[in-house]
């Protein structure tokens, strides 16, 4: 349970005292839950709303609210408590973790739900903070929000700047550091570094290089993201005001509207340089610009999608406690008016090998630690959870004695299990709420957590050789198999067979061959990685479905968009493998994209215009990219060739690299006999070990494993294994239809029998309770059936139903759904069969109203009130087809190794290369903005500036040459005829 301070429920009046106009005190949430762990739906919370200047002498107003209490209800209670003027318009503003920036809540938003997403530190009683609070603001009739004296402050600032430019006010002193590095009088590495260091010590982390923004990560929160900065950078030319991430977002937004062209913001930097945080600032500010301060549905889903993707895709590494182990491209789509119409998240190369192995001082993905620390006792029993050190996939690091305890389960913890300031229990609750915001139902969340437990237990399966046979293996701990089979809902015998033997074809005959001892462990890990990869793909797919704008499926209008690229940073660890090779190749390609726009295309335009121009040299990494990706001798192509030879090995792969590229200046080979090679990247030399290169490049799902998982009785796991989401959805609809048909036929028989037995009784029939007759409807298996019945009652089906005979079977009505001709014919055959049954529930005229009675049961639900009858973001064929077309290039986890086909599926590197090319094509069709993130120190200390580390990053990004061309070039270009 959260460590929330309990506020006295006897507080009836508002707390008085002096308060600033902006209500800068910290908001406190308190839970009236004295008895252990209760569900949020039954809990009450105390919201502290800060009225600021609207109520002089009042610091905050405590309001009791539930999880479903809307913002409109909270505002009404505040107005009544403070006796405010009801003739005015008020809104509730939430100050989030992003630097105190205000987000206006819609009347239907639930403040308690949004507050549950706050971190643990914000939920404790800390009155000195300035972030995480609710403010009461006054709204004008035009929709603008009053922020006090903000406009006066902006006007004075602008007038002072103009007077300085005209010479009416003195220039800043000589020691003043410039906001744009192009304004440096003496340009060299020393002055570049001194200017960045000086601004950093003044807590100015943003600096321009013309239209390029440099961000130096301070590893500390800075109060430069409050509403006055949001308003200050609204519709201003880039470079007119002090450098800020908001200025880049505003420039991209208004350039998109004015020029009617897509924009993109490319964020690059090392791991730990603050790329993800910068992405969060940009996405939320772009959404706020389009909605004029109001939080839209898209913004809320993105808010929930962030913690979900972070939990399943981020992990602790040696350089970063919250490192993204996948790349993502977030595209926000706009209407021509500038309002958000939808969004799309595209992911790149999830590091699946981390699931089964981690280096020293690193962790597995966050979600496993959240689940083990935050699950209740009931969940621990249902999911068969163990102590964290009892999992092979989690205990591969050195143990040490620790004073703190892991929950209530152990007195020692593994090294780096815990991160300083981390509350895993709170993070688990925050994750569950975020999944609910994205649209994951409680049953779906349980299925996800059950699958995570099965993945962890798979790693605990150990093998041994049988004593009486040399070519056969057995499982050392067979007691794990029943638990895994129960969680996956597959037969134990089939699971054992899939983990110990493989099927092969020889001379037209199918053979069953036992795995060798080393092969069995690889197959076990491959199954775990395939399950986790498929789960991550499913989460991204469902998130995109929630972000989808339905009119995009029909409208052919051009969609304006702004894309934000947050891809994994350049990595150089002690042991670099296949993942680092792909990651650094992606960074090499992005650096080439930067060079093309900043250097090559710019200078070629000057020469074509006949401008006298002295060419500025820059490091062109085209040769390095060709070494890795250009056929037929590229490293990736040679790797794919070796993967096609059964007798190939890591040494043969290395020998082929040597024969083809030994004389190249971008690849080296160690003098000693070491299975490794060295690539000279733009950021420096990196040594890669060829160990497991081939295995990771062909990490496909074997057909016997796929057949095992598709035999699961759990429809969720079967859906994960489906290659085509549309086909998977159609089969789910067919299964739901037949379940509904059988259920209602059986219910009709029982209802008829009960009517017959009760017809002769003296008492009136209407007094008989019919809840037992329909008790089967409350069973979770039939919930999907009820949803289909509810959908049949929609208005769009009324015209079709009214023209049919009232006694038409339900199967005929379901046959009107366009699931394809073949499915329609099957439904017609079933309906004709059911119509000949003498005791069918649809033949007897007395039972024709069963459908209406089932509808009545749904309506009598006490929680029904103003809620929609169906969950949000329901799947349909049209939206699935649309999303499937967007992700055709990404089938990494869906690549099956078929035994009867000679042609093998594309390798992991080939699919990653296709995804990367698609990304570069998207960026090439957009106008780019560049944000360069710099890591200030390696120890993650606040406001610590390491000269050597920063200078190294400035050198390999070519920042000195970038300043030269930006200063010497022409930032403004006019077209003429």
C-alpha cells in the first residue's frame, strides 16, 4: 500500500494562511483506507486544491473524492466550500512532474485517477515542493486561462530586449555567456566548452547553434517549465527568446501549420543524456499547443502509455537507471486547424537477450521487479510468484548483504535489485493504473501478469543427461512443469515434448530428435524471449489502437504530423554484442542524416546559387555505413550468409569478415586470437564480440513452440502467436458467436423447464426470481458474448433487424456481420441447423424476449449509471487492417521457421534494416529539427560538469564544424521568380 499520510476527516473548513497567486504549495493525496490493501474503487482520497488569488487567505481547500469523481464535481465542491462567484468560469489545472507545467483537466476527467500516477515522493506530506498539485484557475469566455501578471512580465521582458538591441540600454557584461554559440567572437573548442560550462553553472541547460538545440543534462529538476514559460514561447520565432525545448516544439508546430508540411524532431545523444525526458517535454507541449491548454483524450492515453512502455521496455544498465532498451518514433497527427487527431508509436529492436542474461550491475526489465514487489498475497498464489532471488533470469548477479528487506520475504537482496529512491510497490500500482488508462481490462492485466510469471518460471527449468542413454536429456526439476503448463494453459506432456525434442523432416519422413544438453537451454530461452517479444508487440499494437483516430480510416485528406524520434543512444560497454552493433548502426545512420542536412545539402545549395563559399570540411561517415549495410560485401549481408550454412560458426563468420574487409580503414581485428572485430564509428572505436551473433540474428520462433502455444486454452496467448491480427480477431469473433449460441440454447432449455415446473404452483409467476436462470451470464467466459449481444442492440443494426422476422434466429442476425463470404456461409449453416431444433430457445414464441431480458440484466447493474455499455477502444476489422499495414515491416517476433519450406524467414538484422530504412524515409519527407543531448557527468551527480566527457561528445558530433557553418551560412532564404 502507498505510504500516504491520513488526513483527519473532521477537517470541514479550508486551511487558511498566506499563499502565492500561483498556489505553489505541494498537493497532498491521502487515502481513507485504514484496513490493509483495498481496491481504489472503494477508497476515498483527499484532494488539496489551491485557489491562489481566487480566494485570498486560503492556502488550499481539502475535497473528499473517489476514483470516479469528475473534475466538474470537484470544482463544484470547491465553489461551494469557498463561496466563490458562480457567474465566473473555473477550471481545474494539474501540475505534473514535468517541471510544474499546468495541464487543464476536462470536466469529465477524474483527478484522483491522475493523481495516482504521481511518484511516491509527491504523494507524501511534503509542503515545500512546488510541483504535483491541483490549482483552481479562472477561464475567460474565449477559453483562455488567466495567469495573473504573466502578460505584463512578458511585455517588460520584450521591451527590455528591444532597447538593448537599439543601444538604449547597456549591453551585457563581457563575462556574459551567449545563448547562441554562433555569436561567439572567438570560435574554438576552448571557447565552445567554456560557454557551455558557464551557462550550465547558471542553470541554463539549453543553448542554440543556429536552429539546433543543445541540451546538457543537469541530473536535477529545474523550475523552467511552469506556465509563464509555456505562454512566453507561444508563436515566437526560434532564437528570439532564451533557448528552450518549448521553443523547438512551438517552431515545429507553427511551421507545420504555415507551410503545410510534416515536421520531425530528431533527439540524439548517449545513454543517460536525457533523451527520454526531452521527448516527454516535447510531446506534452505539442499536445498542449493544439488543445490550448486542455488535456485531450490522446494526451491522456499517451500519459498512460508512457509508464506502460517504460515498465516493459526499460531496464537498469551500467550507465543509466532507466535506460530505454528499444527505440521509438512518436508521430502526433493534426487536423488542418491544428488540433490533435491521433497519434502513433513505432518501436525498433527490443533487446530480448536481456530477458535471459544481464551483465554485472544491470537488471532485467522493470516490470518483473514491480510485479514481485507489488503483487498481493492473492495474486502471488494465483500467479505462483517466488522470491526474486529464486528466479534464474533475475539472480545472475552477485549477492550482497543488505540492511533493507525485499518486502517481507528475504533478508538479503541481490546487487542492484533496488535503485536509490525507488519504491517498487508504488511503481506496480502506478503501472496498473496506467494500463487501465490505455484501455487494458482487469482480466487482460491478470493474463499479462500470469504470462510474466510463466516466463520467469521457464528460466528455472534445468536439464540433465539421462543415465542410460547418451543422446537423450531429461528435466532436473519436473515440479516446475505443472506450474508453467497451468499458467500457459497447455498440456504438460506437450510442454515437456517441446522443451526436450524437436521434429525434423528427412527424405519425406518426419523424425523426432532429442535436443542436446546445450541446445535445450537455448530452446528454453528462445521460447521465453519469443513470448516476451510477442507480448511487447501486442502492448504497442493495442496502444496504437487506443491512439487511433477513427476518421483516419475513411478520410483521404492529407494528415499533417510532427514526429519525435527517441532512439537508443550510442553504446560502448565492456562487452558489446549483436544488440550494440545494431544500436550503433542506427546512430551512425542518424548522424549521417544530420550531416546531410547541416553540411552537405546546405553547402551544395550555396554553390548552386552561385554564392562565393569556402567549403567547410566535416566527418563524412558514408563509408562506415556502406561497410555495415551496402550489399554484397556488407557485414550484415555476410552475417546473413553465414546464418544460412548449418556448419558455420562464429570463427567462420570472423574469417569471412577478414577476407572481405581486412584492408578497410573502418574495421580492425585484434592482434591476439580473439573472436572480435573493431568498428571505427563516428563516436569512436567499439569492439564487438562475435559470440552469439549468428544465434541472435536467427532468433526465430520454432514451429513446435508455436504449435504448443497455439494449443493453449487461453485465447490471449493464442492471440499473441497470431501472425495476422485481422485473422486472429475474426476467429475470436467466431468463437464468441458459437459460445453465445450454445449458452443461450442451454439457458432456453433451463428456462423452459423452470417455467413448466412453476406454472402449476398457486403463487404468482411474477414473484419467482429469475436471477438464477441467468446466473451463467455473470460467468467471465460469457462476457464477450454479452458484448456481442449489446452491440447487436446498437442503432446501426436496428434497420436490419426490423426488416427481419421477429423469430429469426440469432445466428442469422449475426450472419449480417461482414466477416467474409466463407464465415457467412458457416453462420448460415449453423442457423439452419439451430432452426430445426424443436426445443431451441428461438423457436418457442414464449422465449422470444430472452435477448431483451439479458439486456435488462446488464442494465440493472448498479454501476451502470452514466458509463458506456461497452469498454472503450474495442477492436474491429477496419482498424486492425489499418494498423497492420503500418507495421508490415516489423515482424521480428512473428518470424516462423517452417520445416517444410526451403526459404527461411528474414533475419533479425534484415528486418531491423528495413525498419530503419522506413524511418529514414519518413524523416526524409519531413522538415527536421535537431536536439543534441549531452551527458554532463558519468556519475549522474546533480549540476556536475565533466569537461573531458562533454568535450568528447562535442567532438564526435562535429559541433565545432556545425557552429562554423551555421554562423557563416544564411539562416533566412527567400524564394523569387
